[in-house]
């Protein structure tokens, strides 16, 4: 496996990836989701375990809205906040995100992501 390979090797080899330096291809956030700045996002699925997808996700500085899937993530780098809106039976909450933060987002949550700097996370999602 190359040093920055985003894909795990198959077989009995150790399965690892450098989550901080793996190159991710960014795309602009769709206009209907973009709130301010010119945010971009990138995602790299790394596989599946226990029927759940896992991978890397990154967002550039800026503000965007989203409707979430069921997800657990750990922030690897960057900082910002995600506001969970009081919609679909969820209570309003603001979650501060810094490296090491662990966050669980529920399917159907309406969120707003506000990032002053790029944020990278490793995720598990259904």
C-alpha cells in the first residue's frame, strides 16, 4: 500500500491509512446548502465494518446546511461548530468541534456547520 493510499489492502495484511495526510478531492457545496463563504467538502469511503460504512470527510472554512444520516465521527483536525436545529423532534443544540471530539448525529437532524478553518473527521455512517 502506498504511503497515502486511501484504500485498504485486502487479504491478511494490516489495514491502515494515514488519516491526516490522505489527499481528498474537494467539490463545492451545492448552492442550496451553502450559507456563507465558498465551502467545499470531500469524502473518501474506506470500507465497511459490521454493516457500517467508514471513511474520511473534510470541509473547508465556510458555513453550510445539511440533513444528516446516522453517523458517529471523531474530529481529527480543525475546529468549528455544528448547530442541530429544533426540527423533526430534535432539540436545539450547538456542538463545539475540536480535534478529539466525538459526536453522534442522528438521521434526519437538520444542521448548520460553521467552520473558521478546514475540519477533517473519520466517520462511521449508516
